[in-house]
C-alpha cells in the first residue's frame, strides 16, 4: 500500500535495488502481503503462507531486477517492483524456466494459481505502459510515507517517458490512496475465493 505523505524519517531515501537486497526485500514483502486478499486466494493454506511468501517475492524480484524498475527505501522498509513497457506480464517461458521454484512455492496448487493469474492478466492493457507489479511496506513502518517515496521516484521516470502506468489491487482501501497519485479504476474481476481485483490506470502526463 502506498501513502502520499513525506517519510517521517529524515534519513529515508529511495534507491535502485540490487541483488544484495534480495533476501531483505523478500522478507519485507512477505510480511507486507501476509493479509492481502489476492495473495490469500493464491496461497489457500494459511499455515504455510508465511514461509512461502518470501520465496515468491524472491523469485519475482529475480525476474524483475534485470528490467531496471526495482526500488527500495534505504533499509528496505518499502519495496516496489515495476516492469517496463513490453515486459509487463509473465509468460509461459518464465514459468517453464523457473519450474522448480514455482513447484516449491505452489506445489499441487499450481493449476489453481495459473487459472487465477490468467483471470487477472486478461484485464491487463495492451498499450505500452509501466506496470507496478508489487508495492509493499514493512507492516511496522506502514503509514510513514515510505511507499509514497518510491511511488514518486518511479512516477517521475514514467512521466519523463511520457507513458501511462498500471497496477492491480485487491484492497478497496487502497483505491483512494493510489488515486492520489493519479490512478483510476478501469475494471475489476472476481477471482476464485470471491476476491475482487481492481485494475487501475494512470494516463500519460
């Protein structure tokens, strides 16, 4: 979740993530998304979810890092994984190349996960855009402006490129927060488990 205020820590800054941050940012995102409704639909076994989420975000970071849109705050209090135009979606090739990690993370639930992801991916716009795949803040640091710092840094790049931006959220409470950054709800889809995923689009500026 993002917030619009400036960070309360005067030392806070946004920087490009490196592979040395992989473990720390994966743990941050695992804790940040432990109660996310969409994540709960993917990981239906709540008992195993805390152990698997860092593995998922470690893999997503591995896939996103070469694309140049991964940001963290100074001590990984917040993390943003952006994917650039033309690289927004994961394709079958990604799943095949990383079959063993996906099996380790999802096990026998892989068919369910792929069906659920497909429903959301169908909403993905085809026009060139920057895609905010993941944004999360350490729960104990939420509401202090860390995620907003990352949003402003990357949206400056998006605007310099003259491109729109896109994201999804399964938390209705996030809609006005993202709205403050210029995103508008453009669609929604109900995934297995009854959770609604909202598509949000920010026009080019």
